[in-house]
């Protein structure tokens, strides 16, 4: 697995993980790597906050590089909240079709509904055990990434 950059090859899947908790970044990253059915074609991009996540996407758009195939976004972060970042990402045409899954430590129905109204594809209560995180990681590959590495979408290339 490659970390900390978008895939330069344009092949495989790229997942962006945004969380201000370094332990969560490590645990989720490690278990996503273990759950990936094609680790040699998987790129994990980590961002420690919303500002860094938006900057990484902006840099990829400017460089005409592949964008993430899926974004896991923590809801509760200092500074820009997950909801703030979600709104900004959904305002970007480049991320219009990118699944964004919100991770929240609390199951707050009102906050979940607001995230869904602003374009989240799902709101998931953060798992509280390694086993539950591993199950979520497997579900992400099975459900959201289709258990196969898609070719990266290039929003800068015209469709044939």
C-alpha cells in the first residue's frame, strides 16, 4: 500500500482518510490495508484535518492528478468540522461523484441527517473495537469500492 499521496499511476483505488486523531488514522489505515483485496493497487491518503484534506484535493485538481475514489471523513474535528469539509467538497465539481462516508463518534440522528442533506453518502458511527473497524474496512471494499480496484476517474479528461 502506498501512503500519503494520490496514486500517480492512474490505476488502482485511492481512499482518503481524514481524521484529527493520530491513533484513529493509524488504526483505520492499518486495518484498511489488511482488508484490501489488492494491496499493491491501493493508495491511502491521510489528512490530519479538513484544511489538509481540502489542500490535497486542490493540489490533485491543479496537477490534473487522479482524485480519491472514496473519502472517509471524521465528523468531529477542530477548526473545519467534517460537515464544513463535506460542504466544501460537495461544492467541487471534481468530487461530485466521489462517495464520502462520514465517521462520527456519537450516533446523533440530527447531525447524521444534516450530513446526508449536504451530500454524505452514509454516516457511520465510529466502531469502538479493532474487530468492528476491521469489519467496516472489509465492508468498504466490498460495498463502496466494489471489491475490485477501479481505474481512477480523471475529471480533466473528456469522455470518449
